[in-house]
C-alpha cells in the first residue's frame, strides 16, 4: 500500500560531510609532512591533532543537523 510518500528522508548535510573529509585529508598531510621531517616539528603534530578533532566534529554535525530544505 503506497501513501504517496517517498520513504524516509535522508538525514544530514552532505556538503558538511565533504568539508569534514577535506579537513581530515589536511590532517593526514600535516602528519605526513611532520613524519617526513622525523617528527622534528611539534607544531605540525598539534595541527594534525586539531584538524582531526575538527573533522570529527564536522562529521558528527553533518549527521545530526536537520536536512536543509
């Protein structure tokens, strides 16, 4: 029996999830550059940690925020 609805609506914002993925790639790049320099720069490690945390927050927010209309 169909009531005309298309089923459950998708949740979240895909665009925000894409930004989270880009930030995660930046974190990986910072970690790679730091590792290439034999971990001499603690600043790059802290940057990688901060970007990883930001990517986690953005990914969770992309799922929890209501969809845009």
